[in-house]
């Protein structure tokens, strides 16, 4: 009896293995990672689950050749190829201790290109996964070379009490876009963006960013995680070129900040 | 079999050992003055960090060594080179500024007075270990045994006469916050050290400002030198290195100002074209990216202000 069960089990396992060997092509909607990151299956599972996906060069993930300062690494995600079709974009770094960086939700009037600075702990793949309204995942990617330490270094602010009296202070400016259409907004907000990974400094970071139209409608919404660099500088592009936009921010301590742009 | 495996091991080990020789060459460039030129490359496992120029002056009262290089191994090779060039004893070692490729060879000269500007001593005391750690990561085993030796003496700017050489020390700040420059009145050789990079892109991690650096270079133009030995890149007999430095600094300042005015992000700024005028400068793209890292946030900040 036992032997029979063992045989049954073995043949089932064998069949499974055989299927894996014979039918890898059947998994075309779950292609292998072009960056060969050991964490791809793990992080993909966290952020997009078991859904089908494809890698896409149309989503541009721009990173510097080397992370000279691992606490302030600039990245630009340009998903304008998917303009008007984006339900949500998730950006993460495979090998960061906190992988998630931000979610980005554009509505009509947004041009899906966003720039900001992040912390990295070591060389890592950076991913920007776009979920379209049709329910498809398209994943942009880039490799970022770094020496590391960005997430476990105390924020500069901890050595300097400046932020305590200037928390949430926003400086912003409106610019022309590189295409000449719409408008670009860049802002900087004073916030320590503590990761919680540094001795005895709890996580303290901006969680929500809303860019609101003159009517008060949210045109771009972002959810940030602690790997966004201290004193975030974020650049948004809009197709709407009207003035009268405003910014609303909220941190995990419940502090809210609002600023006309 | 035993012998065979021995030979295989030896054969495997040989190329590795051979690769860790700096092979420094001293070129006599003026009376009593020797130039040890490094490569115009970035730090790598291949070059062991030999990307810096060092020099020495053999005076009648002993040898003055100008910077000690990137590692204990470099310092030892430099000392050997000097001792094979002259019988004069070591008189004084100078660390020209706080960057690691200029002082991490100090261990090889620990029995000789090592002098630097007061602020440089302070900077090495504060940042030295972090710099050394970074160098281990960049060039690996070449760094073996290297430890920080903080300069033991403070060098005061001004003119001193040593062994038949009238040496004028100037304290500038454009490159790293405290930058020594030496003019040897006796030979007409100007040692701007890292205040001047020639045919190799300048580095900006500790500059107090591009235009401050630019202005301080004007002071060097006023010096009646006949030969200039830059901190990085080949020697030059006229103002060409100063022209290149000033043109590049001006361009950097303008391109960062314009980018900030246009609202470009850091990655967009890093991708901007570098004018063909600078085509002869090694590592210009990589150093431009680093400069954007170091300085662009301040340029951005300036345009936020009303």
C-alpha cells in the first residue's frame, strides 16, 4: 500500500517535472527576467502577484551609471507610451531592504513621466510595472550599480534639527515641458523620510502625495515608501497647461501639508 | 604529481602577483624635480588606483615628497623609486589635500614629518577611514595593509627656503575646500596639484563652488611659471591646462544653471550633451554624471527661491 502510494506520488512528481521541462513556452505570459535578478520571482509576487506580465522597453527607467550618493539616487520613469491607459504604476528596487518605492496613479490630464530620488542599499534592479485599464502588466526595468548603504544611513536631518522647524515646507515651481505642451511641476518638501532601519529612529515618511487641479480634482496621486530620498524632490508632467494647481501631502505621523503651486 | 600540482599552482599565482606591481617611473622634468605620472583613468582593480600624479624635489637638505599616492603599496613603491634616484634622505612629506589618492601612501613615510594644511589634517582625521574603505572597494587587494596616517604637522602658507629651493605655498579651496598649491621660484615649476586636472575630467565631491574654483585659477595665471605639473593629467608648459579648466568649469556652471531653470530632473540633466570642445578630456561623461549628483541639488534649490 505504502509502496503503491509512493509510486503514485513519484510518477505524479515525474510528470510534473516533465511538464515543466517540455512546456516552458506555455508560460510565455510570465517571461524570464532579462536582468536575471535572484529576487525577481519574489518581488514580482509581492507587487503583481500571479498575474501575466510582459517586460517592456517602452517604459523607460532612467538611472545613473553609478549611484554616487546612495542616499540620493535620481530615477526617472517615463511611461508616456501608455498615456491614458494607466490604472496604476508600481516602482520597486529588487535588492532594497524595503523594496517598494512608490505607486503612481495618473488620471486624465497627467502625462505619465515622473522623476524623484531614492535610497539604495546595494546594486539592484529597479522596476516600473504599469497596470493598464485593460488589466495587463507591462514591466520596465534598469540595473542600478551602487556601493550601497543608502537605507541604513541616518538621514542628514538627524544631525541637524532644521527639519523639525521646517517639516513639510514646500518649495515648488512650474516649468514648460520638454515637448512644449502641458506643464511640468517640480517641488521639494522638507521631510526626513526615515526608513526605520537606523538604530532607534522610527520610520517617519511621507506616504501620500496628491496633485490637484484648480477644481480640486486629484490629477496625480502617489503613495510613497521610505526608500524615497530625504527631502523629496519630485517632478510631475501634466498635459493640462492651466494654472491654479495645488499639492497635498500626508505623512505616516498624520501631518498634512498643502501648498498652492 | 605533487610537483605537477606545485607547478600549476605557481603558474596560476604568477600572473596575479605580477599584476600588483605599480611600476612607477620618475621623469626628471626640471632641475632636482621629478614627476611620477599616473594614468588618466578612474580607480580600477587593473590600475590599482595609480591615477594620480606625484612628484619629488631633491633639495640639498633632503627630499620633499609631494603626495604619497593611493595605498601603502603605492607609497612603498614611490619611496623605493626615490631612493633609487637619489641618496638624499627624506626631509618632508606633503599631503596636498584630503582626497585618498594623495595621502593613503603615508605609511611608507611614517618616519618622516608629514605636513598638510590645518584644514586638510582635520578633513583626513574626519573622512580618512571612509575614504580608505571606499578605496578597498574600488581597487581591492592593491590596498592590502593600508591604514590612514594623519599628517603629523601643519603647513603654514608662505615662502620657505629649503636646500637651495625657494618654495612658495599657497592655500586655495576650489577643488576640495583646502587645496595646497606650490610654486618653486628656483625652478619655475608650478605644482597646482588637484586645483588643475588636464585632459582628465575634474572631480567635484567637495568643491565649495564651480565659480569659486574658476576664480582661484585666475590667481594661478598670475604666477610666472615655466612648467606646470597638474594633479591629474600630463605636464604642460603654458596656460593650456588653465584654459581647459576654466572653459570646462564655466560650461559646467552654465549647463547646470540652465537645466535648473528649465526644470530638468537630475537624470535628464545627466544625459545632456557635452560640447565637442571637451572631446580630449578623459572620463568627461562619468565625471559629469558625478558632478550632477554633487552639485545639481543646489542649482535646483536656487531656482525654487522666489
